C-alpha cells in the first residue's frame, strides 16, 4: 500500500471516519424525500476537498453554518440536519457532492450579485 494512502487510512481511523467510500453524493431530490445533510458529512467533505485536518474543517464549517443561519440562507432542521432555504430549482435541495458542479446547478435564489 502506498505511504500516502496508508497515512489517509490511519487519519481516518483516528478521526472516526473509517469508511472512506461513504462520501456524500450530489443528488437533487424533492424536499419531502431529502431532509438535509449532517454536520459530520459537511465536515468530511470540507476536510477532504481542502486537504485539512478534521478539527480545522470542523471549526470552519461551524462558523459558516452559524453565519448562514443568521443571514437566513441555511436552515437547521429539528433532527440536527442542515439544508439550504432557497435552493434552485424551487422545491429541490442540493446535497454536497464529491465531484465538481457548476454554480447554476446548486445556488440560492438570491437576486443580488455576489462580490
């Protein structure tokens, strides 16, 4: 086994994310079917994509989720899941994925242009 892969597996065991094949996948489903995404799934995605430790990713994700809730862009559901409030197209929510998507596929209904 290559040294880099062995290091990833050791890190996964230490952080509790042992099953590296179970990463969130992007799908668009009706809101009634898809309820949101867990904090742990978001942290795993961010840590993997940005190649940072899980603890650092957790701090960043926590900050972003709090800001999103304050600004009314993200909703925390009663079961602890998170979802975008205004997802395009209406009635669909976007799940985090492990592959690149274009912004028009998964963005909020915000009419103002971002900086």
